C-alpha cells in the first residue's frame, strides 16, 4: 500500500499519474489497470503451464513463444515503471514482491543467452504470486487478515503438533520396515516413513501398501490414530478463529471514547469506565 | 413459498384448488401431492441412472423407454399446471426452479426429433434438484437456513482460502514437474498441478505418485502441509456455526432491564433478578 | 441399567444374587462377571473372524469348531439366566440387546440343522455389539451421553447436509460420465456417481480415475469443493459439542435451590431469583 | 525440568557445572549444549535411516559404521554424565527418558557381540524421542501443555468414539465379506475389516476395492458415513481447545466486585466500572 508520506514537489505530473494508477484503485482508470494486470498474469501463467504439455508445444510452439515474449515485455515495462514511480526504489527492489517481479521476467531473458537453462523456467510459475499484490489493495483484506491472524496465533501450537507427527511417522515407519520388509515394497526406512506419512495424512496412494496380516493390523492402528490426530490442527485453528469471529461480532462500541470490543453483557466501557 | 398477496376474485375454484395442493402442505391431499411428487422424482432419476448401464439397457430397454415417457408426461403436465396457477407465470418460468423444471422435461422431446442428441440426456439428472423445492416448503427449513447462513458468512474467507490453495498447488505442481519429470508420470505442469490437488486434498488416487526419493520427500512435505491446511476451511465454517448455535440458544431478553443471553431454561433475569 | 423398582418378596435368594451379578458392578464378584463377559465376547468375535481365513480354517478347523460351541453354550446359558432374572422377560426378549443376544447364538444352532446356511454366520459378528451393554453399566456413560446428545442435536442439520451431498454427487457423477465416458472406466452413471463419492469424501481408491485433461480439471474442482464441504459436518458437530462442553464447565450452582448451569457473569439464580 | 531442591554443599564445582549445562539453558554455553545435542540426535537418526537404504549401505557402509560409533560413543558419555550429575540416579535411570537414552545406545553394543541381532537396530530410531527432552526445557512448553491438556480432557470421549468406530468396522467388514466374497479380494473377515478401516478413515489405498454394484453401493454408504464420523473426534478436541483458548484469554478478574471474564485489553471492570 502507498505510504502516506508527502510526494516531493518536483515530481513530474506524469510520474504522479503512474503512481496513482499502479497503487490506487478508486477511479475507473486505476481499477482498469488492476483488472488488466490480473488478466495478464493469469493468461501468462496458463501459457507457462500449457508450454509444458508436449502435444501443445509441438503444435502451437510459435504462438506460445510469441505470447511469452509479449508478456515478458509488458512485465519488464511494468517492473521499470514501478521502480521509476517508487519513492524508495531500493526498498521496492529488495521487497518480497519486488523479487517475485524480477524472478518472473528474468528466466525468459536468461533462456535467450543460455538456451539450456530449462530449470529456470520454473520461476515463471511464481508469477501467480503477483496476483496477491493486486488483491491486497482492493478487497478481501479484512478476511485475509483475520485468517492470517488466526494462523499466526496458532503457529506455535502447530509447530509442536508437526514435531509430534514427524516423531510418530519416524517411529511408525521404522516399525513397519521391520514388519513388512523389502519384499513387500518397504525397501528402506525412509520409504517406510514416506508410507507412514501417506497413511497418517489419509492420502493413501496405494503405491506401497501392507501385504502381511500383521502389517495390515499395524496399519489399521496407524489409520485410526491418524483419524484422531487430524482433529488436533483443526481444533487449534478453529479455536483461534472462533475466538476471532466471536470477538468481531460482539464489537459493542462506547459512545464516549469510541472503544470497541465490549461484550453484550458489559454495562460500563472497559476503557473509560463510562456507562455504555 | 406462496406470496401472501390476495388471490384475484375472478379466479376459478379449480385453479385455486390446484394452487393450494401444489404450494401448501397442511391438509392430507396437499401432503399426498408432495409425497407423490418426491417419489416420482426419485423413481425417474433412478431410471435415468439405470438407463446408462449397458446390461440393463440391453435387457429392459423397452420398459425404461416407457417409464421415461410416463414421467416426462406427468412432469410436463405438472409444468403447465404450475404456469396456469401461477400469479406471475413469467416470473416462475424464468426462476431457478422454473428452468430446472423445463430442462428436466425438454431432453426427452428433443431426443424424439434429434435422436443423436445424446448429451442432452444429462439434463434429466437435474431432476434431482426438484426435490429441494418440495422440501423447501415442508421441513428442515430452519436447519437449511442456518447452514446456508453460516456458509454465506464464511464465503469471503473461503474464497481467500481457495485462492491461496490454488496458488499453492500451481507452485507445488511446477516444482514437482521439475523434480520427477515426464518419465515418472508427471508429463506436464497441468498434470503435476492435478497431482498436487489430489495430494493436498488427501484424495490420493495413486494413478500418479512420486518415484524418486527427492520427489517422495517433497510429497511428504506437501501432505503434512495439507494436513494443516484442511484445518482452515473447517475452522472458518465451525467458527460461524458455533456463533450461530450459541446465539440461537442464548437469545432470550429480560423485559425489565434489557439484559440478553439468557438460556431457554432460565426463569429469572441473571442481571436484575426479575421474572423473565 | 437396572430399574429402581422393588424386587418382589417371593424371589429366591439365588435369582436375586444372579440379578445383582449381571446388572450391578460394585462388588468384586459383580465386577469379575463384567470382565469375564467382555473377555468371552472379544475371544468369541476373534474366533468368528479367524474362522473366515482359509488357511486358519484348514489347519485349526477342529479347534475353532470346539471354541465356537463352548461360547455358544455359555452365551445360551447367559441368555436364559437373563430371561430368568428379568422382572419383565418379554420386554427383555424384544429389547434391542435382547434381540442381539438371540441373534448371536442362533446361527450356530441353525448351522447344525441347515449346514448350508452360511450367510447366517454373519450374525455372530453382531456379538461385538454386546460389549456396549456391559460398558453401559460401568463407565464412560457421561462421555457417551454427551457425544450422543451432540450428535442427536446435529441430526437434522446433518440430514440436510447429506441430502445436499447426495444431490451433488448425482449431478457431478452424471457430468463426469459425459466427460470421460465408458472408455476410461466411467461405464455408467451409477459407476460415475460411485467415483464422485469416492472423490468427494477424499477416499480416492484410484480404481477409477479421470484420464482426459478435461476430466482431470473437473475432478480437481470436485476435490477442492470436497475440501470445503468436509468442513460442514465437522462444523455442525463441533458447534454442538463446544456448546455442551462450555455449558458443562460453567455449571455454577445456586445455593438456595440447587439449580445449576449459571454463567460466570450471572448475579441471580435463573430459577429462583435469589442472589448467587 | 530440574528440581528446585538445594544442591548438596560437598558437590564438586565440576559436577555442578555439568548439571547446569545439561539442565539449564539461559547462558550461551548452556544453550550451545542444547543446540549441539539436537543436531547430534538429528544427524544420528538420519544415519540410522540412510543405513537401511541398500544402495547407500553398499557404497558408504564404512562411513555409516564410523558415524554410528562416534554418536554411540558421545551418547554413552552423555548417559553416564547424566547419571553422575543426577541427584537421584536410580530415578533417572528408570524414568521414561532414562530408558529411551539407554535403548538408543545399547543396540550398537549388542550388535558387536551378536552380529545377527538385526531387529535391535530399530531401537536406534527411538533416539528421535530424545529431542523432546531438550525442547521440554527451552520453549513451546506452554503450547505443548495446552495441547496435552486438551487431548487429556478429550481422552475419555475419544475412547468411546474409537470403540464405536471399531464396532462399526467389525460389522461393516463382515457384511462386505458376504457381499463381495473372496473372488474380489475380500478373502476373509479380517481382510474385509482392514478394508473397512482403510475406507472409513478416508485413506483409500485401492489395493482392495469393491467390484460388484451392490458392494460399491454399500461402500458409498460407508464413505458418506465416514465423512460424518470424522467430524466427531475433531469436534471433541476443538471443543476442549476452544474452551482452553477462550478461558486463557478471558481470565482477568475485577478486584472490586469479583467479576471475571475481562479481556486483556480492558481497563475498567465491565460490571461495576471500577479500574481493574
């Protein structure tokens, strides 16, 4: 979001105009820019994805190449305009979204000079992250913040939970390696641990599955445990969100000092002590 | 539900009678109509489903054809009666349920003139939606409304969440495409993204699954993340429903002092001690 | 649970003693009976399960046959003792647990006269239900009741939810049948609906899975929807349980009339109006 | 955690120093010990896991053997130092973590004398449990305790729930055995029960899956039930956690009137208006 600092007097009208179009979204021209940018990002990400399909690349290779360059050109232009209108260009360049912007245009240029740098193409998929910057300014800010706050508040509990799960799958995987052994697909402890994760998270690919009766009995135990374990992260996040939602809906406001967040049962403002 | 507007004087008794039978459900004759309609819809949907089974179509093709025409006839009759008794026929025709009613009878007639219009048959499956209209009038209205309200209240948060998930699977799928590559079934980025969705939602078909140790390690990370991520929509809906349920049960208000939040079993105001 | 009615005077001491041993569980002899009964049920159910394993039946057929008859004899004895000590024998015989008791001994006798009545053996698995009667009397009554109450309170909401899910899978399955068609395993609408259920519930066997890009795209939509949908029943049950748990822990008690369930913020008893 | 008892006067400075380094973690040297210990445990567990991979063992067998002995040496040293600095050595030796410490070094020595004792190697995987002792002292204590309390409070409800699930899968598995039979992979009741667990917990390997229309219909019922059933443990844990979180955040008490339930941000009592 734009900093509320004063804009320097000597700035050109044009620069100021660009700044408004990129960072604000109240006037039609500014909204149009946001919508076009989101569309460009989506089309460009779809192009990257389709380019990886052999059949499509064989048939429409030229078109994809052209589209790729058009969007890279546009995004490069946008990148430099952003630097130009930014009050603190360096801060923008090294910000999270600044790096994402750079990474999403660089691979196409690198590919020009080092045709074998196939793996760099991946960074183009990061373009999808750019959508969030646009959305950040317009809508859903309240919802995203509430979710973010609930996840942040649950983070330490979730770390404890994930550590417990990792310990569990290490021990369960090791036991299963002994029970089933390499002849039933459990070729090593890491593979058994992978299987334990696939099972405990209820994904259950079925690429490795227990064959012996003892293994199936033990797997049943893991599954029923996993059933209970899945309740824990849900409980953590839900508890935080319930609290947040309840608080939000109980926001009674003091007429005297403007303090919000009073419960329905409160009689006096918790901030200034005046009757509500 | 019927609008409480006055019925025009010049309406025939018959038309009024039809209207009551279709829209009300307090007298036995009116209830019988609802029950018969639900039965007809269920039998007709089962017929559509069985007609798609090769073996059954080969053996009972004639019977299915006959049943299909009987129900189409009945539903056509019902459709015209609904238009006839409706005070604002056009509003009914272009309402959601009006279109569902039309779409669920049209395919059979079209099939008569254009025998190849196989795909239109699908619309017959939409008949199942008609059950909801009947139910709407009779029971479960309170429950459905409460669920609907909770989902509606969570909608914006769920949109934010789904966008975050879509971004995640796009990036995770692209990374997995690089790790595993076409030789292990990850033939393109869209297919890898499909795999990421199958994994993150814990569906886990197993039609594509990571083969390399690095891929399995990365997949394990996705699964454990998915385990935590599934907690978020649950938390969102639960928080809203908890609020709704708590509010519903706590809504009683003291006439004397205005204190709210009394339980249904309370006899005296918990604030001023007066009888509720 | 035993009815608190008076025991008729003319009852024999022995009958009364049996009654206490079967229905109470405070003295050591009474507790021992409960423990032995649970053990007998578990061993007998394990025998039924093992008897179905070809290899075990071939080797230990005689032993299993003997064990089966010993337990059938014991349970028959127990059944008649229960009728003997019951104050209202007919009410017991036609109660839920009375029928379970009968069904769990009958198949062995029927098998004697009609050796082909293989399917009746299934009823022996119902013996496992008998464990609940024993547990009902001893412990976990509070917990089971609270769970039962929460599920009962959520029942109507869950019915609405299940109906919405059934409608969804019918429509989604029909669409998938058109997209993928018989050549990719979606041989009929019922089979496609089965696939939709397997996918939406995140079970994901992988016996049928979409092969075409369009089908995989559509399946991805279903999976992400299912991800959100799973939140609804969880939300329903959690909301009820949160309410029950919160209520249980907030049980403030009025000194004057003994009414419980006051909130911490209450100043007057909600029953008699006295100051708490 | 270290007991706050007085340290005997005659203890050597060295012993006291060791004690502080092992049990405290406020000074840099003490923190360094914790970090090094965690690193040693992680590296050693990774070595155990890699040693089970055939290819790695073939190539780096010597290195793994050496690393194994270095860590066993270090952990043996640590074990004896812990006994040495402990005020009640026997209590430490027979405590949970004391036994884990012993079990994680013993297998390597036993392997020296009984080269065939392959299965004992598993105990080395238990080393991962040792991480929890280190973490116990430093951080996440509050979070872990809150989770532990919520799980403990839900334990009796979860036992009731697991018993209900076990009963369900026994009966559902038996019915499925009759419906599908050995020719479709349901070779015995235990195997059918295993399938029922795989399905109800939404793992869904797909190694066994129903083939007959009736079986698929019945499986659909189980899946939709499982969808509802998964809500129960989540509801149980969430209800407890919501209560814990809400209570923790609402614990402030007014000194003047005794009213509880104030938020941390409140400045005045919401009941009497006095400063908190």
